[in-house]
C-alpha cells in the first residue's frame, strides 16, 4: 500500500510527466546541478503540491460530515453527480 505523498513524488519524479505538463520546469530541471541535499528545487512546484494536499484534507473532512448528515447513499449519489458535471465542464 502506498501513501499519497509517495505517489505524488513518484509521479513528479518522472521526466515524461514534467515534460508534458511543465515545459519550463523540465528544462530548468535538466540544467540544474544536484547536490547531496536536493537534486532539484522549485518553489512553485512545491506550492502546487502543498495546495493539492490541503484540498484533499479539506474535501475528506467535508465528505465525512456530508456522509454523517445525509447518509452514505445520498452523499455518494451527489458526489457522483458533481463528478460527472465537473468532468463535463473540463471536456
């Protein structure tokens, strides 16, 4: 079983992922000099990952409260509907 931080580190460590989504960051990473402490350092990337983790914590807390108030079935149905709407807006 892997933790979320391990998965995010693994995904961000792949050059294909970085090259596809963050071109400037990829070229910056290629030309960075590694030392024993940190192979690559980018504050904007760390801020983005931190924001994602904070949103996960907030959504988990809110999901727990919604399940307690509405019941699991109604909460899952509303979550499914909001996910379909969100995917529809992205596409």
